[in-house]
C-alpha cells in the first residue's frame, strides 16, 4: 500500500509538471488545453439551420401569387399608368404651357410611388405594382417614361417629404420651382391642388383592391 501511494504521488507530480510546461498553470492538467477545444459550427448548436434569405423571399412571393395578390398588384400598377395614358387623371390643358403638363406627370408619378409604398400590405406587392406602372409607360411612350425617370427632379419631392411633417407643406413650392415658376402663387396653388387630387385618386384605387392578407 505504501508503494501504491508513492506511485500515485509520482503520477500526480508528473502530470502537474507537464501541465506547467504547456500553460504555466497547475490547474491545466485537469482539462484539455485551449488548442484542443473545438467550437461546434452554428448548425450543431441549433436543431434547425437558419432559413436562406432568398428561399424565404421566394416562398413569400409564391404565397402572394397563390392568393391572387400578385395579379391584383399588377392590375393596380396598370390602372395608375392608364391614368396618364388615357387622360383619366392627367390631361393637357391648352391654356397652360408644356412645363405644366410635364410637372403634372412627374408629380403624379411621385404620388403613385408614395401611395403604393406607404399603403400596400407588403413590399412584394408594392414593388410589383410599381414595376408594372413603369413598364407600361416605358413601352407606351418614351416621352412620358423620360419624364417619370428624371430622378434629379423627382428627388426634390423626396426631399420635400423627408424634411417636412407632410408633403402638403412644400409640394406646391416644389411644383412651381420645377415648372420654372418659383414663388408664383398660381403655380404653388396649382401644385397643391394637383397633389390633393392625385393622392385621393391613387388612395381610392388602392383601397378598392381586395388583397388577401394572412
């Protein structure tokens, strides 16, 4: 028994010696060194792998398509495009010059974007409606598409929206400036009046779409 005790003490001393050589700590012989510890990949730490973003987006799109929401969004975008093409919301006024018509189209396009993005149930439907709106105008009229694609002018309305409590506070001023009539009361009031009419029209059309919501 005495010999056994000596052997046990010798073994513990040897283990402590090698532990000190590796890490400088007498406690390290009791556990594996840091270099021996392996961190399990994320898939091991959770029973279910994280869903791929693209796969999730595709699944959400298919859901909107199955419910018929995609077709409804496309029809909405087409309706807004016809508002220009068929003159149901915008028409040329012989008493006013060309800049007025151009700015009507640009302002209307801004309102279409505003209503669709703020009032659609989700981004899939808003993007679908906007895509169709722009596609139809691009295919139908290069002139109109050039107007609504003028991002330099469009950005003035975006800035107006972001720097004021509401677009109504500044949209008339922006309309007058873009029509090269800065400060002219007639154009300021006209811009405000057109904005109200466009907004009511677009909101009414969107609210009539019976999207199926989950």
